[in-house]
C-alpha cells in the first residue's frame, strides 16, 4: 500500500515541531536562543525530514545522517559558543526521542494505521493537529517543570544528586 505524503504539510509540521523542540532544549540547557536562530534551526529541521522520501539507505548511513543533521540543526540554532550547544544537542535528541515515543503511544493506543519508516525517519498518517498538540504539550510540560523547579544554572547543569534515606546530599 502506498502512502501519500503531502510535502507542504510534512515541512510545515516538522518546522513547527523543530521550533518548539529547539526552544525546549534551550530552556533545559540554560542557553539563550534568539528568534531568528530558532527559525533557522526549525527550517533546517524541516528540511532534514526530506530523507523520508529518499531511497532506503543502509542502516549505518541512515543513523549517521540522523546524527549529522541533529548536530547541524543545533549548530545552526545555537552556534558554537562553548559547551551549552552540546548540552542543547543532547536535550534536543532526548526530546526528539520523547516526542517519537508519545506519537507511537498515540498510534498504538488509538489504533491508527499508515506508519512508514525509511532512513530512520518515521511518517505516521496522523492529523497534523495531533502531532502539533503532542509537541505543544511536551513544551508546556517542560515550561511548567522549569517554572516549579527553576531554570538550570551553570553550576548544576550536569550534576545529578540523590538523597539516600533522607541524608542530605
């Protein structure tokens, strides 16, 4: 069965998803992200999804493409100014995985059909509204968590502390 992919919808939806994921990654990394750079990174994110339409690549090449485009998107959005873009890249990758998990859960629970996988890219025949609502919910959840617990500062961006049996860390 062939799936019809509307290029304008694919690019627009992935542009908006990339924008919100970059914004969320910036907040989690404690990095600044200007509107122009966020839009440029989102455009690169949207263009990177066109690999879905290419002939199937060997697995290692598809994975290399995904890693290279993720790094390029973050460099376009944040530039290279120390280690914060690296942190943002890690968060961007984690948020992408989280969003993919949310969408796959929606597909599994909702009984949707029409999923295509090509070159480590997944196309699901979902309403663009459902995809955008999923990424918006993820973004708002991150904003809520940061409002409750504070934005990460430079001293505790990588440190994770555990309290055992009520003992102070």
